[in-house]
C-alpha cells in the first residue's frame, strides 16, 4: 500500500474558496479516477514565514503501478483544475510506502 501526499500552501485571500473547492470538487475528482482508495486532508500546524495556510492531502493507493497509471491517465487533466487558483498556492508531492499500520 502507498500514500500519494500533496502538501499545499494556499494564500489567505483565496483560502475559504480553495478549501471548499478541495473538499467538494478536487478530492472527489481524484477519487473518481478509481485509482485511490481514500483521501485524508489535514491542516499542517505550522506558521509559514511566507504566510498562507498549509494543508496535506494523503491519497491511499494500492501500488506503484496504479500510481503510475494515475500519472499517465489523469494527472494532467486534474492539474488543469488548479488553474482556478494559479499564482495563489505552492505545492509539492511525496510518495510514501506504508510499512506498518495498526488500526
């Protein structure tokens, strides 16, 4: 099992709109690809020197092959959705393998 993590710092002037968009449009669109099993969105408890508010979304995915299929088949289309907030956020991704899970 893997986690595809997307960490985003969003500017405060569009924060509320972005948060609703993430919860109601973008995350559901990611799950509708059929490649991710679940999504967990968390607010990062940090004060950024650059300002803004930081969030992490962790998408659980079965294996690297399925994640590669996401990049090949869905990534560009879903990335285009973010143009609505162009210039108002910075993001980075992390791919993690789950080694042990309790509960």
